[in-house]
C-alpha cells in the first residue's frame, strides 16, 4: 500500500466513525516480519479485529493491536 491509499482508507474509516454518536472502540493492527512493517489496518469491531489477527498469524507475521475509544 502506498501513502495515498493508507491515508484515504484512514479518512474514510474516520468519516464512518464520526457518523456514529455512541463512543466506539476501534483497533489499529500492524503486521510485521521481523522489524519490517508488512501492513496496517483498522478494525471497527472485535470480529474484524480477530479476523485481521488470524490473517497475520496465518501469514507468519507478528502483530500489534492498539485500542482507541472514540
């Protein structure tokens, strides 16, 4: 992914979140091979978060998950 795509994805994600009125928990997942970042993704709920974690593990990546309440 290039910077433009990541920025656009994040903008669209945040717009969706702003339309909701209740505070929501969102997750930011980063997948790595060693110290090299392979991909990043936002998850809107626990199901999506778990799916992304499974994808990272299946690919043999390590991962981090940051939680944010909005």
